[in-house]
C-alpha cells in the first residue's frame, strides 16, 4: 500500500532521515521546511514521489496551504508527522519570556496548528495517522530546558486527548519520544547557556553534558525512521513510543519514582475527600 506523508522539519536531522526512509519505501511525500532550498537532492535516486513546500508551522495559513498542496499533488494525505522543533539550554531565570514564547510556539502551537489543519481531511476519510514528535523531555523534566519540556509536556497532553477523539473517526495518534539521536539537535539547533553559578549543578551540567554528548548519542536516526514506518504500517500502533535505550531507561526510572511518590503520599491525598456516609 502506497501512503502519502507530510513531514514538518524535513531539511535536517531526524526529519531528513525520516523523509529518506519514506521515499526509499516507495511512498509519496510532501517534505516541508521554512527554506525549501534546503530540501535539494532529497529525492535523488529514490523510488517514492516527492513534492516540497515552504512551511512555518506557527502560521495557520502555511499549515492549511501545505495540507492542501499534499492533497492536490497526491490525491490524499495519510500520515502527518509533526517533527519540527528545537530547544535551547538555560535556566528559567535567565531565559527570556520571548525565548519561552518562541520555543513553545514552535514545539507546541506548531503541533496543534498542523494537527488542526489535517483533521478535517482525515475525519472525512475516516482514516489516517498523526505522529507527534515529543521527547523523553516530554515525560521527564529536562534540566536546563524548561521551555522545551513545557512545550513537549503540552504535546503529550494534547495528543492523549486527541487520540481519544480521533479514535472515534478511525484516525490513529502516536506520540514519539526520542532520547539522544545523532542529529544536529544537540549542535547547531541548540543555544547553550551555562548561566549563573547558583544553577551550575543543574543548568551548567546540562550544557556541558550536551556539548560532550554531541556526536556520541546512542540513537541512530535512520533506525528511528524505520521504527516510525513500522508503527504506521502496523495494524495496531502504540499511543506512545519511546525511541532509544536511553529514553526507555529514563522513562522507566521516572515512572517508578512517580509511582513510589504516589504511594508514599496516598493517605494524605485521599484524606481530602468528603467523609463517607
């Protein structure tokens, strides 16, 4: 079965690897970027059909135009992948409100805008798959990345609600939660600010670790891309899919600690109910 995909943030990193995998599989693809010139050579030697479009995910007009372009070019749209995003490192105190707004606008509102643009088409067809890129930082607070984690936790909550609604009209939703992958996310895509001495144990350490981590991340973006193709092709897909051994380990530790804390304070939590009888 040939599918038609729309991928945001297609020019580099995980998005680029996913686009290559889609075309290698012989599927149709609308690849998007704020600068479509960066998509040059993407389709070279690959059997799938490729179209490209300019897209700023924070623009409702751009989102509507991209969805319309995919449908006009290929006749339908089966899979939306909300991949575009970035995250800087800095303390809450030293990160400007404008930086919070920009990161949340791209990572959260960009996902919401693109999702809303594609829903009517998928609802009318009663089929489709929406793949939302969150992060391990959407399940575990990422030190030094408050705007990014705030946005990705928002993506998680939004997508969990979305999945319950879309299930009624035959549309699937999967939240992808990558750990560290060898892309430029930890390089050119990120501004690192070690910041004040007071926060060095958390923020400074996060900045140093990311600089040292770049190029040594355990995740292979090409294998990650194949995993996404696999869940889209599967008869049943998960709501959440962590990607990478580091993501699985971090989420497992966090969930166990959260459950332990819930149980430790259970008596106090339930003591706030009205007395029975």
